[in-house]
C-alpha cells in the first residue's frame, strides 16, 4: 500500500500539468489609441515600452482596449507566439478601436469566437447603446486549454465600456452578464476590460453582485485576492507613475471554479512615465 501511495504521488508530480493544475496568466491593458495627441507619450514613442511591459508579465491571455488596427498588428508582430482576434467597432472590420484580445498559440486552441456591440441591438454592427458617446464592442473566444487536458473550455471575453454614458455603462454590465452566461455555458469564464466605473458603483454591482437571488457567474479577482481596500488602487495614470489614487476602473473577472493565485496592478514606469494612460491589471488563475 505504501508503495502504491508513493507511486501515485510521483505520478501526480510528474503529470500535474495534465491534471488541470497549470495556472493561467491574464492581463488587461488599455493601451491608449495610437492617434491621440499625447506629445512625449505618443504611441510612436512608447510602443516598445508597452510591448516590453506585456512581455515581462508573459500573459497567456491578454485583453486590450482602445486598440487601433496598426497597434494590434504591431503587438501581434512584436509579441511572438500569440494569436490575435478583434475587429473595429465602427464597421466590424478594420475601422475604429478594437477590444482586441490575444492568446498564447502553444497553449490554446480556438474553438469559436465573435463580437457584439454594447447596445440594445448587440448584433447590429456599429450600434451605439443608450446614452453612450461612441459605439462600444465586446470580443470573445472559446478556447481549449491544451495544457489542462480534460478541463472545461474557457470563454475569454474582453470589452470597453463608454466613458460618458452612465446608463450605457449600467446596461452594458447587464448585457455582459447575460452574454457570458449564454456564450459560456459549460465553460470556465474570464472577463477583462476597461469598465470606466468605480468599484461598488452601478455597473460593478450589475456585473458582480447577487441579482434576483442568484450569484453572479463571475467574481472580481482583485478583490478576492485583496479583501481590504486601500487608497492607492487607481488604474488610470494619465501617463504619470505617481497617479495611483482614484477609482479602480480596470477589472479582471473569473468564474468561481478558478482559484485566484494573485491579482495586481502593474505599476511599471520609466522616468516617471507609464507605458499607457492606464496601468495594466493582472491575475494568475488556477
């Protein structure tokens, strides 16, 4: 019996990756649209720094926001080993900002994917919802995890809520919650995005809180890992490394079957400048 137990423990140690224990590294990053008039922080002057920040964390899954076609293509060419997926919010092709996502090609097999707009007609390309200033989009993929054999598929969804429309953010949160339940039936869930909303506000509650007696399908990874709030959890930097106060508006959500091994705000900076006007947020999930 002792020999059998020892043999089993050795087997688990050698084969742990095939038993569903390989963590997944997730990053969400608003990279600031490349045509903005940002002076010394213009995309052309910070793109290498931004790509290096991503590579340093080495995400298996990356959700980006405000990503124009040239920016998506730059990251796809610079970050070797990843597949990208995303369309422009204006025409569902290449025009306008994307919620482009990236996944490690050696780790995942794409099973399906798609896009919808944050509006009351989500299948209408370019539709603008409620009081939103601009069209807003969500991009999703279903992935097979090749390192965790036998595990559920993963629904990975990335989005960007409107910066002005209060109703639009509220309704967008409700829509995302509905969509991940429909698209992610029998899947593990991971949601990334810039939600332009503070923790505890209406959109946050609509996405993460109990509703009609039912738990949300996802939890806020940062608050799971950091149960107590602090005054320095801001994720909008305005390119200033010292700007760490303010609301935490960038979130990573996951379904309850994940264990949150870590969740952080990446404060990478050089000479007082950050690689984008948002700090990237990260989570490691098992």
